C-alpha cells in the first residue's frame, strides 16, 4: 500500500531508502549545481558590472547636488549604525532609552540634513533620489501612518456609532483599491483639491498618499491586536483607578502592539518595497534611477545586471527590517515566551 | 438640556468632516472653473485615437474612449483570472513541498518563498519582461514550433498566441502570488490536527491519497479566507501591468487622462471599475466558501 517506502520506519532501520526520494534529490541537486555554476560563471566572467560600479553615487543619491552629498551619506550611515546597535543589543537593557530616542530623531535629522540645514542655502527635497529617497519615503510615511493607523484602530473599536462607522468606512474604502491609484491620486489630483496658489512638492504628496493608504492597513492589523486583549485587563485597570486614557495608553496599546508586531513588520517591509511604485509616477527613487540608467545608450542591454543589483539591495534592506522586527518582538516579549 | 459627552463628540466630528469635505470640493470647483474644463462625461463618446497593444475584443483607434476603457477592463479581468489559476496551482505545489518529508524540497520551498517575498513585485515584473521574455531569440524554427514556441514575440501554444507583455505579466504575477498562496496553504495544512495524519495512515491510505482526500478538504475552511485576500491582492497588483506596457484598466485610464485632461472623471471611472472587480472576486470566493462549508456539513452528517 505505502509504495513510497522500501523499508518501513519501524524497528532499528535508520536509513529508509526511497527510490523516488533518491531520484528527486538527484534531480534537485543536479539542477541546483548546474544553475549555481552557470550563475557564478556569468557573474564573474560574462556580466558587465560597469553599469553598477560607475553609477554607485547615482544609485545612492540620485541627482542630489555633488558638493552636498555628505548630507544624505551621514544620514544613511546614521541609519546603519542605529540598525547595527539595535540588532546586536540583546543583553544591555540600559541602552534601550537612548536607542529609542535616537530612532525618534531619525526622520527629523534626515529632513534637517537633506533640506540644507547647517548650510548657507536651502536644498529642495525633490533633488533627492536613489536609495536615500527610498529611505526618506519609507521613514516619513511610517512616522505619519503609525499614529494615524493606531488612531483609526481605536476609533474602529469605539462605542460611538458615528466614530466607529466612519473609520470602518475609511478603512474598507482604502483597502479595496490598489496602491497605485492612491499614489496617482496623490500626484495628479491633490493639486486640484488645494486652494489656488498653494503648492506641495511631489515627495510630500507621495508621503501623504502612502500615509493615507498604509494607515488603513496598520489600523486593520492593530485591530487584531486590540481584539485579542481580554476584557479582564481593562477591568483590572479600572480596579486600579486608571482613567480611560491611562487604560488605553498604559495597558491596552502596549499589549496590542506586541501582538500586532509581526503583521506590522510585514507592512513595513511591504511599504519599503512599494516605494518602487513611485518610479511609474515619475520619482527617481531606486527603481526610477535604474530605469533612467537603462535608457542611457551607454548602458543599454545590461538589464540583468541592474535587476540583480536592485534585487540584492531590496533583499538586504528587507532582511534588516525583518531582523529589527524580530528584535522588537524579543524586547516586548513580557511573558518571556521566546527566551 | 444636557448633552452627553458621546453625542457632543459625534456632532463635532460630523461637522468638522463636513467642513473639510466642503472646503476640498469648493477648492476643486474653483480650480475646475479656473482651468475651464468643468465636469462632464461627454468626452467618453469621442474617438479615442490611440492603438492598444492587446485587445480581446474588436478595437480600433476610431472607437470611443468608453469602449477603450471597457476593453482595458476586460484585459484586466483576463490577466487576473489566468494568473489566479496559475498562482493557485504553483502555491498548492510549493505549499505541499514545504510539508514534504524530503529535506531538499522543503529547502527549495523556503528559499523560493523567502526570495520572492523580499523583492518588490515591480522589479520582478521588469525582470520577467526585459530579461526573460525580451531576451529570448527571435527564431522559432524548431520542428515542434507548431505546437509550442517561446520567443521574444511571446508564447505560442497551437493557435493561441500570448503577447510578450501578457506572458511576462502572467509569469511575474503567478510566481509572486504563488509564494504568498504557498504560505496560506502551509498554514492551512498546519491547522489540521496531527491525529488526522496518523488516522489516515492507520486505515492504510497512501501519503498522496491521504493528503488529497483527508488533509486538504479539512484545511479548506482555514485556507479560503487567506486565499480570498491573496486573490484580492493579486487583482490590485495586476495594475502594475503599466510597467511592462500591458493595456489593463489602469494603463488605459492613465492614457485617457493624459489625452483628455479629465483627471477627476477618469479617476472616478477607474475607482468604479475596481470596485466592480473587487465585488466579483469577493462574491465568487464567498460562494466557494459557502459551497465548501455545505459540503463539509454534508460529509459530517
């Protein structure tokens, strides 16, 4: 009956040979070996990496003024140092407070540096491009969409009819449309809704669009966290004499955040990847820069090199975000389940 | 008369939202008057004047804008349905791989899922289009090319010709969504208690029989909600077709808006057509869900 096995698992026979397994393993191994040899040969002998090596600065800064490139570089180095200290700081809890403080300062520092603080003249943020623009879009959108998303999630749980239903309508409405239509709205339609003479730059409009889109998703993830908190927790808070605000901020939200954290990490990773959509709408972020590079006659045809390079960068940053998420899970694990 | 706090909050919220919307639409009204474009849908009946790279229905540039948009909507439906089928097959296969006894298969599925989920879909789509499909040779003079051939002109299967854009989009979306569906399937299989595995082994069913007759039917209630949200995501992600030049509803709306300057009206049509797509998928999946639950109840009885 069990034709998949030659020897049964019973008894002392440790090795159970299975002819299908052996053929399968052989096939998989040979395909894997063949393709990895081919990839190695291609990447060392056939690929022309000049499109990457000549344009590293373009990939990082875009068309940012040459003499001011130290500004975004300091900011990116700041980010990398923060990530390093956060990920490899599992033992010392004393450093947690300065670390949180440094993370809070991350976006303001970036805006201050990139827009020309410490300099003689202001620099428009629309000069920013490449990786630094991707990071700027991601971090600014996160900064705004987290509070708004949490606010929406709390409103969604409210006892007041109007508050609950308006936020429900907003969340469902936003979640039913593709991100690109929301970004399109941000780039082309927002100027029509603004009073005459008021202009908002493209990066800010993109951040606005990402914020209104992402906060609906964050609210939905947060709602799962809120719903899984037992009522006894709120009753315990009432017994201790807390008011509604204290119960929400000190008891409900921290626990809901812990539960929602894995889903929220996925949202952050999704946001980082989705900033690439702005290349369709004409911002020169990481993918946009690559598209304009590939249109350059000097580098025509080196699609594979550029896409592998892009894939590597995105993969690296997504892995860093996932590691940060896991670190926060570890830190917020009050019950000690994962230790 | 005393007004309670809750009612006060709600009234304030309603008034402020109303004010906000009023101000925004007033701005819109003023801007539309200033630009002298107004708000009409008359332009829908004028000839579109642009050609489409792909249309399943009869279309020529002399047809109206409305017809062009409808053709785009049908094109969207086409790519969504076909990549839905392929991604489901791929997802089921890879999801089963991840529960396999073979270590290499498990490794393969975890590498596949990990890699695909860490790279943006847009980069993947461009990879499939520019590197894979435009990288194929033009020549298709193999002796079996009548039945099946792949070239930089697309895929030919017998009399069916898939354009390059469609094939690249189909592969990109299926491979991407397949990774997410594999995770859904894996979670669904995990939700079946391990006693069921032991039970089907003890009545003498083989692994494959057991998985298909015992495990998968029981995991369906856990799988279908996740599958529904993945299908909705697939429908939303299909709008990235514009990056490879496939004429879907978003790409055509974009062209129409650029040509006519009717941003508000075009955007409204885009939103409505998407609402309709979402409704179709949601109701189809709800029907499937009800069918599965009814089936299971019958089996239990």
